[in-house]
């Protein structure tokens, strides 16, 4: 996709959209906690490099998530007593699903994304679709 914003512009757009806290631990970003962008659906699972697939995460959470799925990492964060933002994750996954319908493609990402949305719904939480 031509004309993708650079990393700093993407981070600014994600922070503007989601706020200046980590999606996983909700620590506020500042001089000691630098924000990063993280792909909700990893690139290795077919996740696109679209803003709809990026969330703000602190470096600790971004690196500790590793290869866990978003819902696995959400559950781990909650087990650790962190105030993970389940609603923001649901919005991100739902927004990505809509973008895939609108833009097409992303054949590899679709089943992964659908499975994550189903798993969130099974958690018994309501979220904006």
C-alpha cells in the first residue's frame, strides 16, 4: 500500500485514537514508559500493516506478549492483576474485521481474527460491535 505513514505518524494516530495508555496494563505513557505500536493480529498470522490492526502498548507488554494471541495475552494480563482494556481490544478487532470487509484480501488473517472475536464473546463480556 503506497503512502503509508511513517512509524512516528502511525504511533501519533494510534495514540490520538485510543488515548495515551497501554492497552494491556493501562500504564500512562510518559518519559519512563514509552509507547510502541503493536499489531493485534500479528504479521506472521496474516495481519495487515493497517492502523486498524495497531494498538498502543508499552514496551514491556509488547515484548512479553510474544506469540500469544490477543485474547490469551488479555487473559494473562488480567490474571496478573493488570487493568487490561478489553473494550479497546474488542473495538480494535471489530474495526479490523470491518476494514478487511471494506478493503478485501487478508485471507490468512480472517480465520485468526474471527477466532479471536468468538473467544472474546465467549468470555461473557459485552462490547461494541
